[in-house]
């Protein structure tokens, strides 16, 4: 007997799963393989862009400070003693060699004094043994203009040294204060240049100078290579005497009857002091006060108080001004490599007529 039970249907054939899309291929992360070295040109432009960005930030900072009034007329300022903002005593320092750059900086300060109506008086702080005749004369003329044309009192505060050209620029002030240790005076003019003729003779070197016919008596007679003759020395001495006369006139006009010389004729003086204080002598602060070259012994704030008194200020604000070069100029100056100063060589290759004192 056969089995009549129904049989189960055969299993359906299994279908293959649908194909999956291929996984995307990503580059390996940067820490797996170091990046390839960029070319020199690429690195150069990246550094250049970074420098331009830094310069842009610095220039924007400078512009912001200018707009905020931190620098007035290109001058940096800092408060030495607080007071009313409309009663400013402006302090400016002339230090070191007085040259064309110093005169230009002082003219810049004078423009600030002229344009800022809040500045009522000026204190000129001097710590200098002098310098060029023309530069010193430009500064003293500007000091006189502040007094006479702008009508603002000027008081001088002398530091360690205020001699020769340093005193020349002080003479037109209303009052002069010297510190107890100040060295001043040295009222005189000099000309100086080195002569290397003997040294060149020793080395067997000859420097040839050919002059045009009409100028052969005088042209470039004072130089490195030739010992000056009597005629050349007299010519320079005559020029120095003319400049000395102007120096004395500036001092007499500025100091007036305060000068001891004005109270005692030269013929009544001892032989060695007949031309004092115009004999080039250097004086201590006490000696200078006794003969009228300075008015008082005191420090910077004493001079500031005197300036406030002369300007009738009840609550003065003392502000120090200084020249502020452009930020980019400062950066370039710091980046300069040491080099032989051609300007210095040029100055020393010809006679230098100076109002200068050096110990």
C-alpha cells in the first residue's frame, strides 16, 4: 500500500542579495602620511602674505592711535602731572647733538604748540652740549617765536649739560632753571677738521687736489690732506668771530639786565675775565646763576610750575611731547644692517663750524 500523504513542495531557490554600492574611497588622513613638500614659490608667497597681513594690522593700529588723538601732529604725548585739559604746559626735550634732524623735530613740536589752543606754556628741557650753528640758530629762533608771536611763556629746564649751542637755544626763554649738577656756558664757536698729511707722508701716500685757476687761493683749502696756511686759518677765524658776535647778541637780547656783564664794563674786570661770560668758559649751575646765565636752581617740575605761573594757570596739566616716527619707519630702521655711515664721512671730510662743548 502506497503512502498517500501529500509531500511538501520543494524549497524555492534562494535569490542572491542585491549588489551593494561600492564604498567611496577617501584619501588617508593627514597624520597617516605627511603632506608633500610645497614648492619654494608656494612657501615664498605664503610668507609674503603673512608679512603683508602683519603690516596691515600694525598700520591699522597706528591709524587708530592717530584718530584717538594719542599722537598730536605726529607727536607722541604722555602726562607728567594731571590737571585741567585746557591748561596744558607742554614739555619738549632737546637732547644730544643739535643737528638738522633735531631742528626739524622741534619745528614739528612748534606746529603742535601753535595749533593746540589748550597749550598755554612751554618747558624746553635741554641736555645737550650743542651742535651745528644753523640747527641751533633755527631752534633759538623758534623759541623766540613761541614767546613773541604766539604769546606763550617758555621756561628752560637744563639737564646734565646745556652748553654752547645748548645754551644758545636756551637764551631766548623767559626763565632758565638749571639743576644743581648742570654744566652750562661755553659761549663760543669752533671749527674743526682732521689733517692726515703727516700720516700719509709716513705711508708714502699722496692725495692730489687740482683747483680751477680763479679759485686756487681758497677752494677747499681746509681738508684732510693739507695743513692749512695762515691765510686759510685767518679766513675761518673771521667767520667764527662773526658767528660769535651773533651768539653774544642772542644771549644779551634774551638775558638783558640779568647778565652780570651788563652791570660791569669790561675795562673794570680782571684781564682774564674781560670777555666773560662770552669767553667760552664752562660754568657750574651756581656760577651761572651768579653771573645771570640762569635764573634759578631747580628741576623739571620746578620749571613747569614757573611756566604755569607765567601763564597764570590755576591747575596746569603737564604733558611731555616727543617726536614719533611712523611705525613702518621704525620697523625698517630696526631691520637695517650695520653699514659705514657715508653722511658721517662727508661731515668729517670738510670743516665743521659748531657751537659745541665736549669734556
